[in-house]
């Protein structure tokens, strides 16, 4: 068993409160739901969806109100794992450059056990991909090329279901679950077993969830689980999937409580991009928010982001500073006392979680191309809480123009442009010619 003594934190150093020894090497669990924007969480203001377990993590930890993903899944997954802007290392859809540093490789060098469970979609027909990305073990869905129909290998000709009777790979071995078992439950069974197995060792566990991506199928708690009722609406099914997402996250938290690991574990909960465009969600003061997956508007990129570390994060912290997925890797480096790889674009969130907001960055940068540098230039912007400036010149007052329909003008807009343009120019100048759409 590895000694767990590398990082020493206390409530005194964090908040000036009574000192508490937290000398053990902390665990990290990163949970990323699939296709769900901020508008689908009750803790973010929804009165239609119910996410009590995530809300509880926020109320006993910290909730970020200005967290931004990439518009679709692969760009987000590459960015959160590597801590870099997409124009630096996102090559093509369904692909992670496995030579890149990742948060798993980073902590593994520092003596951590590492595991990933859920949705992969990052190394087509390469079952060693998760190992090459730094994970010791895995239970994952999706190693195919899209639907996999063009593959010469029978193993990858069908990605199969992710929900009822899923087609999962356990450490390179195909496991065909029949008998109607539910994919998200099987994945979380694996996760809680992993926590039990590794409870005496420091670990990093990455849970890129299968839920709540379409198809919008019944969950085991749906009234039509045994026989799907096609008369039910997509939104009704999606609501049940959101509830189930919250439930399985609660199972992980309960396991940490059962094993006595809550005070030794940083939990991060977020989503990989905005909600599916087929879903419109009732939302107070807006009527409804149409899902914006694939779009660079707030409907496509603004996501929930909750951090919980019992005894180390002040309960009920609300953090309004803008953050992005590049910030996750340096946060993990900070927490685990691991050496930060070179060329990282993000910043640790730990100062914000300690309440140190004075020197925090008040902007985020995004570069996005659906298919990566092999297919098309990246579209880029820099933004703060209010203003959003694209590399192509458009400036939007986001709170007053949610859908980005009217480029902003006037004195306030001019001042915002003067402030944001140098940041945008500095970052985009680092990209090779042709990478950035101008």
C-alpha cells in the first residue's frame, strides 16, 4: 500500500477556521454527464428537473455559475483530460491524441491508481487506448467508428446499446450483458466496487457518463421500462434520465460515505456540452431553453460544475468567476501534489475554492472545430461574465442577447472590446496559420 502523506491541507489554511488535519493523499473523482446543459439541474434554477443529490453536493461544497464546456463531446473530452485549448491538440472527432499528457498519466506518475468507466469514444478500434491515456483499468462503451458499419473487424461493426443490455468492454474484453440489465447501473456497480478495492490507496476515478445522451429510452424507474410506450414524449423520457443520472451519482457519494472516504476525496460533477437540440426545457424567467448542443452559444457551452470536498471546501460556496474545462487538470495537479505537464492552458480552481478571488482570471478562451484540425479551422472567442468577443469580430452582450442575434455596439461594448481583444490576439497568435477562422 502506498503512503498517503503528500498533501497537507487544513480548514485553517483554507478559511481561517479551526485546523483539521487532512494529511492523507486525496482521491479525485471526476464525473461528466453526457449532453446536459446547466438548465437541467434544480440547483441551477430549474423547476422542471430534480437533481437532489447533485444539489446536495453543491450545498455542502461549491457551485460554479459560469462554467463552460466545448459545444460537443470529443472536443470537451480532449480538453478536460489534457488541460489544453482545442487548437493545440484536438485532431479529429472520436479521437484523443494518446501521446498527449492527461490527468491520468500525471497522477499515475505520482503513485495514484487510475480507472475510467462509462463512455469512451476516443480511440477507434484500439482497446489499448485507455491504457495509453494513463488508466490502469476500465469498463467502457464505444470503440467503434461512428456506428462501426464500415469496420472489417466484427468486434467493432456495432457499437451496440448503451442502455438496456449494453455492449461494454472490460479491460479489452467484450462483455455482452443480456437479460435487460441497464448500462448506467452496470458502470456504477463497477465504480463502487473499484472504490471498495482501492479504499486504502490514493486513486483517480474518471466517470464520463453514458446518461443522458439520446436515444431517450426508459430507465429502470420509468413506468414503461419493461415495454417502451412510444406515445410518451422525448422530454418526458429525458426528464426521467436526468433523475436517474442524479441517482447513480448519489450511489457513488453513498459509497464514499460508507468507506469513510468523503473527507479524503475531491468530487467534481459537470457535463460535456449543452443539451440535445430536440429537448426544450422549461426555465424560470425564460419560458424555455432549447438545447444547444453543437453551438457556441450559452445553450451549447454553459454547464453545471460542482466541486465537493468535505472539510476542505466551504459549504454553500457560490463562485461566479468564469472557468473552463482546461482548468480541471491543473486543479487535479494542485490537489494531488503532482507535477504539472508543460504547455497547460488552464489554471487550478483551488484558489477559488479557498475563497481567494482577487487574483482569479475573469475570462475564458474557447477554440472549437467540430471535426478538428484535419477538417476545418477553429472558431474562437474570449469572454467574461457579460461580454463575448469572437476572433471574427462579433461582440455580444450575452445576458441581454442569449441567442447572440445582435452584435453589440455603444460605449460599453467598445470598452469591452478594448479589454478583451488583446487577450484574444495573444492566444490566437499561438496557433499555426490557417488554424483559426478570422
